[in-house]
C-alpha cells in the first residue's frame, strides 16, 4: 500500500512509511493534547513535497494557524500565500449565519451536512485536514453520523485525498466513538501523569491502522519549539 508521510519521522516508521494513501485517519485527544500540531506536521511535509493541501478549520483563524506553525518551525505561510495550501474558515461562515438568522433564530440554521465539506476541496488536492470535525457531529444521531461520515470520506477518497479528521474528545465520546469504526485508522493522543516521574506526559497510541502492523503500546511524545518528537523508549506501558 502506498503511504503519505505524516511529517513526523518516528510516526512514519511506526506506520510503515506514513498514513495509508487515499484513506481517512482519525486523530482524537483531549484539549491541548497536540491534535492540531499533528495536522500542521502533515500539511507542512505535504506542502514541501509540492502537494496541494486543504485545511478546513472550525476553531482557529488562518492567522492563528499560520502563527502556530511558524512558532514550531513549520512555516506554512509561503504555501498559503501561493495558494498551494487552502485554509477554509468554516466556523466563521457558521457565525455569520447565526448573525443573519439572529431575529428568526432556528437551531437548524447551524446544520451543515458533512458531505458538503467536500465541496471545499478542489480537484487535484492530495492532502486534507479537517480540524475539528467534532463540531459537525454532536448534533447527529448515531445512524446519521455514520451515514454522513461515510459519505464525506467516500467523496474525499474518490477525489484522491489522504484525509485527517481531527476530533475533540467530547464529540468523540458523545458519538460513542463511532468515528473510529468508520475511519481506516485511528490515533489517540493522551495526557497522563507518569507516576514514576511524578509529572504529566503526552502519549500517542494507535488503536487501529488497517493494512499496517502497529504495536499495541503507547509511546511518549514531546512538543518543543521544533514541533512533535516521539520518543522510542516509551514503548513500554499500556494505557487503558
Ligand atoms: N513551542 C512549544 N513548546 C512546547 N509546547 C508547545 C509549543 N507550542 C505548543 N505547545 C503545546 O501544544 C499544545 C497545543 O497543541 P494543539 O493546539 O495541537 O492541541 P489540540 O489538541 O489541537 O488542542 P485543542 O483541542 O484545544 O484544539 C499546548 O497545550 C502547548 O502546551
Ligand atoms: Mg486544536
């Protein structure tokens, strides 16, 4: 199976070269666990390789994301400027719609069918990140969620995209972790106390990656001014 680099060397080696090409991978984790930064690494590498990329962002403005990327020495701005990386601000259009419907406010006005997001992805795009897909799923029934998730994934894969769905922990739990069944692979980020060292540490765990042998162990990772670094020595403890 062909692979697309995750932009993180150690993760590429864990995944036999990278994310499975033209598939959908889910990244979940608590607030501040590093989800968006995983997305930044992925996009940066893809941009360096000349691939067309789309980031659909619901929580942060392009300026916030570009600044965060620059601070991690993964400057996305040149690619954004020349249009190789498109950053779509879905949240803003959502807020505008709330504003428009202020006087006749209908909660359905916020609804956006997930497959619609595929329209934001032009032909020829190879890498897509949706951060945070959780804002679209909380309102959905379990059955509808599965349909919409599969619908969007199907369209994006048909377009030839390798996709990262980033989902916050609350949405992940409220939807009974259903997204994990639907996705081709799943990566969980955790922040937990290391009782031996008496300090909080970041952990990455790969519960599922089809067509890829992965170890069922967690690894410790760190975030520094250069971004994410996964430590090899962390392959020792199972996190439940
Ligand atoms: N230069 C840096 N050095 C060390 N840690 C950093 C640096 N930049 C960011 N971080 C850490 O990264 C974390 C944020 O990562 P990120 O934004 O990817 O989290 P997230 O999982 O997307 O959070 P949210 O759920 O709020 O969107 C912060 O909590 C911060 O501690
Ligand atoms: Mg984030």
